[in-house]
C-alpha cells in the first residue's frame, strides 16, 4: 500500500530516528557528518509543529546534542532509556546492574579481534562489526551468551552491522507513547520515521495511534513493510524535512 507523505506539519508530531534516517551511516559511529543545514531545518520544523518534534535514537542524549549543536531538541536516547522532555527536564531509567560485568567480558572479547568496536552508552552496550563483517556470527554468539548475565534486565537489539544490549523495558515505542501522553505532542497525529529494526516498534506504535509510519531505505525485512510510507535514503528525508520546514 502506497501511503502519502505529509506536506504540512500542522497537527502532526514528529518522531525521528537519527542514524540512517536524518544522517548517513559512517564506517564508525564517531565518523558521521551532520549536513550544515539540518539542525536549523529541524528547529524550523519543530517550531512549525509547536515543539512536537523528538529525536529518538540509540545514541545517548549528550551525543545527540553534540551532533545537532547549537540546536537542542526533545530527545529520547539509548532506545528510550533516557530523555530530555519538552520542558527541558532530563529523565533516566535505572542502569542495568549487570552492565559493568558484561562490559568487562566484551572488552576481553574485542581485544583479540581487530575491526570490532565496543561502544558504552551508559544504559547499553553496542558491539559494532561494520569494519569486520565476517565476524557477524561470532558477535551474535558472544552477545547471546553475555546477555544471560543480565537476563531479567537486558534484551538484545540487533541493527545494521551492530548487536546491542539495551534495558529490557526501554524501547523506541515506549518513548513515543511517553511523549504522546503530554503537551505539545498529545492530541497530534504521530509521524514516526526510521530505517532499522530498532525503529519497528516505534513505527508500529505510531500507526496503532492512527498515525503514519515512514520507512527509510530498504534491504531488511520489516514487520511494518506493507503499511508505511517510504523515503529512499537520508538525503530524501532531509529534502522532505526542508520542505515541511518551509525552506525548500
Ligand atoms: Mg537508524
């Protein structure tokens, strides 16, 4: 089913993934480039939507801020583990107790395997293998083993060239629902945009609320495949945002 992209921001609430959606994926998480016009376009769009725009990312909020400086936005970081709420208040879910022990195990695993990158996000650990794709099975295996150390608290979150361990009760859908419960989001129609498996719950939550799910790119099969609009790549997302923001 082809669904139509919105052309005006009035009445809408935007939930935007960052990597692979707003910005292009780079070989390493630190290597991404934020196009110069993007922070100001997002600000303009947020203003036109009366503040109902949130960045919803696997990255932590401090890193999101650094990427989009000097602008700051309502944000949900580490898959909904930490927030900057619309009034500016910062909220963090508890950090899973098993993470330090798991981190030590993964550091030892990574030490003998060039090309793997362990990212500590505070609430989550991400093991990237973009520079060593032949290690995909090994990475999946070690993550499945160590996640059991925190079985009640942690869940695996596979993504593009990465396997992550995040708090079991955090999700991007949870972030959308939490933000939609209060102003300026409440009462608007949610529009969720994302490119990866971690975005699926958020896209479906938006749709379940009568909103719109927008997928970016292709190449992975998604549960929401048949009931969403589609943008080809981050470049197309940025063009759409510029138009919604009234710039292009
Ligand atoms: Mg993404």
